[in-house]
C-alpha cells in the first residue's frame, strides 16, 4: 500500500501537481498544488528553500533575509508600511503576504513576475531591498542561480493558510461563524460587493484594479503593460489573514481595517480611470462592524514546508 501511495504521488508530481498524499493542504484550499514540470516539489528542495529563506547571506551586507520582511508570525508579511531593505533603505510598496502563492497567476503588486521562480529573486536583486546580484547570492550559498530559484520557489509553494472559521463554515459547520460574522459574510457577498474582486479559495481574482489608494505617482501595473488603463492599477490581494497584517493597501497608507472599510465606504479616491466597481457603499455603522467581524474570521492556520 505504501509503495502504491508513493507511486501515485510521483505520478501526480510529474503532472505538475502534488497531492495530499505528500503535502498537507489546509481546509478551504485546492487539494492539488500546481507546480511547473521543470520544478516539481521535492522534499530536499523544499527543505533547502526553507533554509535559504532565513539565510542573511542572500543580502549584500548579510543583514537581512527573505524572512526579515516575510515574517512567519505576521502571516509572512511585516508591520511596516513599505519594505525596509539593507541599511534602512525604504521601498515604495508594502511587503505582500506569501501564503497560498502556489496558486498565484502573477507576482508582485504590479504583476511583473510571471512565476514564483522569477519572483523569489526579485527582492534579492532590488537595490532598495537585499541589493545583491542573484548570481552572486547563489554562489555564496553554494548553488547555481537556477538551483537557488528552484529551492526558494519550492519552499514558498508550501506556505499555506486555510482552515479558518470561514472555511469550516463553508465545509458545513454552521456554528463556525457567529451571527455577526454571518451578517458580515452576507454583506461581503452582497451589498458591500467585496466578493466581486475577493472571490474563490484565495479570496482574490488575481486581477488589477484602480481603487485610487496611494500616491498617484506610483503607476502600478502601467509600468508593466504601458497601457493607460492600467495606470495606478494594483493586484487584488488575498484577504486570508488580513487582520494579522496591518497596515493596508499596496503602500501601507491605511493603518487598520477600520480605515480600509471607510475607504471603500466612500468609494475609494477619485482617479480618471477609477475601477467601475468603486462606488459609495452606504453601509451603516452596524454593517461596517459586521463586515469587519467577518474579515477577522478569515485568519487561518498557517503552515510551511512538507509534512
């Protein structure tokens, strides 16, 4: 029986997915983890990637690691408005959460990376973050650049968040959500319109929208596509673990969930190309509090690495 289970796992891995036979995926997420054919999830690569994630040798001066900004205890993000690199250098965008990025379609706030293998070396080479040529980073840790990319990407693919109160409710546990949280869910799906963009298991459409948040000079998705309609557009973040990771928006300009709710209550901030879904919500104070209660119920069980 054990041999059969291993054979099935090997077959699934060769097809670009690893099943629950080999990896523990929390309740609420897709049961199969998509992986590229050239980089199937292998225990050794995942373990090596986890070591590298915490290795400060990947920064120019050896002062920070990936985990410096992507802190496990903060849902693999941090408490800063924008990323802080070596020597206190400030980036211009918020450190995104990393959970469930195995299912991501593009990466970074503007989607400039198409794969996790491409994304994981972005901060290493960024002069405002780790400021080290990725090839030199790989040499420091005794790997080739492709090996560094494969290992880090493999580890990130095993960072999950699920099994929240919301997930248990959807799975049939009617008592998993309180009455107020259920009212918040109704608002989320209905009057407030949140589920228009925050939908599916990841609670994001993985698309780009102009909400008016942040400074107008950050062109967002436009920097990638050079399409005027994308000026000021940023990727919809997942709402899983959202209550664990203030501040909010791509630039950390909103301090807490109350600020976020009031931002959307007012229909965002005026822009020439504001997303048509942005409108005043006209929610009562009680409704805003119910919606907030539901957002708190999205905190899940975080896990990383193969089990």
